[in-house]
């Protein structure tokens, strides 16, 4: 029984959850690309207070990403077109990972421009003891090839899940795009091909314009919208996916408080990831974990997992 964030004298809350074989002390992870390689945030918070973290998407070779401007603030959120800048899988394993406390579960995010590249990166990460699971980024909306192409076509997504599933026996999460007509259909494809869980949502494809220059604000033209602006969209998609599949879901999108995280659990998420909020408050993920416990105590809920899928719907008719 764990009791993260419990007030002295208040009832203890069981915060542990299992996401497709990844055992977490609490359901709060940090989202890929918003928490660096974990080390950047160690000065601001105790990584052991969160469930774990998802590292920046990794490719087989290092990548420098897109040209600036790559980020812009928008109402209730931000847009980015970073383009998967990362140190590459080998530097992550040998230089970044050893700096993370051993007891912090790490989920490695994997990106590639073709399924075999994804598979090879998965193979290299699978034998590293601290890596408890892989998250396949099938949904980056702003790279020239790869990413979103894999997440928007059910046949292409099925092949990517099949190939990466073959490449690893550790827990495999597939991160889906919101830029699709039916997230339920995409979630079913992942389940049928043997994925252990689903993460959603990645950013929402967007465009911002500078009227003085009459140009797009981002050099890449299109970017991905994140932050509180997308939270209701993410809740809707988590809820729809949860109706469609039995595998667990990691809910992502605009989560900044414990209350936000509660909404995702009620809609069917087993765990959540905190993204853009880390830029506003580097302790956001820890505070989300504490806020979940405070809600459970106030509501007399003894285990956070009792909240999963507990959304009550209005009676029909
Ligand atoms: C600057 C930035 C970089 C991101 N990089 C990645 C990435 O490398 N891989 C990935 O799967 N998602 C990436 N994302 C998407 C986030 O992980 C998350 O899915 C999205 O931002 C929605 O959550 P949020 O509203 O809490 O930020 C990135 C988001 C931002 C803002």
C-alpha cells in the first residue's frame, strides 16, 4: 500500500497501477518530449514521487530536428514542430539513462522513418533493465516522413505494431494520433496486433499565422497543439478508445492538476502523462500525483484504480 501525497492523519490511498505490464507506484508519468531525458528536472522535483517518465522519442541515429521557429505560445497551450531532435538510442542508453535513479521506471519512446528502423531501436532498448516499457510514437504530426503516416492509416499502423511487437517482449505501448477519424478503430488495430497498451493523445495538428509577415509562425508551417486547449479532445478520445479495447490506456493532453488526471481515469485511462504543464511548473507531475491522492481522500476512495472507467453517464431517453 502506498500513500503518496497523503496528509498526516488522512486515510492512506493505494496509488499503484499496472499499465500493460509496467508496474507503477502511482499513475502519473511525464509525456515524451516535455521532460527531456529526466535529468533536466531532477533539480526541481524528486523523480521517485511520480510513477515514472517517458523519455524524448529516440531514433537509431541522433537527429537535429527542424529549423526554428519551432515553438509558439497559443491561447491555453502551445504549438511545436521540434521534429524529434534527440541524442539517438545509443547515447540515451549509455550517457543519459545512468543518471536516472535506478528505482525510477523509464519508458523509452521510439520513433523511425520506416518500420524496420523502429524495430531495431526497440531491440536495442529491450535488454536494458531500467527500461520497463516501450512507447511507439506512431503519431508525430510534424516530421517530413514517419510518425503521423504510421498513425493515420489502419493498415500501416497494423504493420508497425506487428513489426515492433516481434522485436520486443517487454511491455509495448502505442502512442496514437488525435488526427484521425476514428480513434476507436486505431485502438482496435493496436490490440489485435498484440500491443500491451495505448497512449493518447499526441498533439493536434495546427497552424498559426503572423499577419505582419503574412507567414506561418513556425518554420515547418504546421505544428502540434498541446496544453489545456486540447484536454477535452483528449478526454473524448480516451473515453472512445476505452469503450473499444480491453488493453490499458495512458491518457495525455492538457493535464496540469490532480483534478485533470481524475477526469482521465474516470474516462477509462489507467495512467496519465503530464506534458506541456512541465514547462509552466517543473513540479507539475509531482503535484498531479499529490492531487490525485487528495481527491481520493476527499471522496473516500481507497485505491486510485477504483476510479478507472467510473464515469457515470446520463440515462438515455
Ligand atoms: C515541445 C514538445 C515536444 C514533444 N515531443 C514529443 C516526442 O518526442 N514524442 C512524442 O511521442 N510526443 C511528443 N510530444 C507530445 C507530448 O508527449 C504530448 O502527447 C502532447 O504534448 C499532449 O500532452 P500535453 O497537452 O500535456 O502537452 C511533444 C510535445 C511538446 C509540447
